[in-house]
């Protein structure tokens, strides 16, 4: 079973990496970009075969290690 | 229009960040994790209203700036 965790900065938190990418895209003449946000994607391969239990497990991992919940939001997607 | 770019290390490329996360999860007694891969997720807000054109544009951004295509793969998802 596979779990995909997408971690992004909360709205309102300054995303300096995103700003840098935005400036670099402008410098390369990619116009038409309004905003850039850079986050993390963590892919976990789990032994677990129960999707509900796996999601609980991964939620705990996010809360205790993967995400900084003060400034980051996370989304979990469980795939068979 | 929103474009989500998921950038991950190619299979076979050593993912030291993923290994570190895996060790940390083990240390926190999260058993049942086979493998961890850490990638990037870049969310772009585009002026573009044509999905096909937006995807071409973002593909060019990936090739020239966002991804290191020697060691990384990327996936683009266009959302209305």
C-alpha cells in the first residue's frame, strides 16, 4: 500500500522558495504566472493492507515528524 | 488555471532525504514502512485559460528550470 503526503505552507506564510522560482521564471521570460508555491511530496511504501489503519498511521507520522503543523498543511492520499 | 508539478527522483537514484525520514520514522517506532521517497510539489497559478497551452508552457518550465531531468522525473496536472 502506498501513501502520498503533500505538504504545503499554510496560506499567508511567506514562501521564499516559491518567490525565488517565480522570479527565475520571469527572468526566463515565462510570463503569465500569477503565483508559485513550493511544497514537499513524500511517498511512503507501507506493509499495511488496511487503508483506514494506514491513513491513521500516516496522520500520526505527519503530526509527529513529517509536517510542521505550525506553518504547514498536509494532505494524505492512500493508494492500493 | 492551476498547474501542479510533482517532481521526484528517478528510480535508482539514491534518495538520502527519504532515507533520513525512514530512519527517523523507525526511531519513533513507526514500523511497517518499506520505503520513503521525498520529492517536491510546485503549484503554479497561471493566467492561461487554455489547458493544452498551459501544459505545454509548464512542460517547458520543467525542462528549463523546475526539474533536473538528469536525476528527476516530473508529472504535470492541470486544474481548471
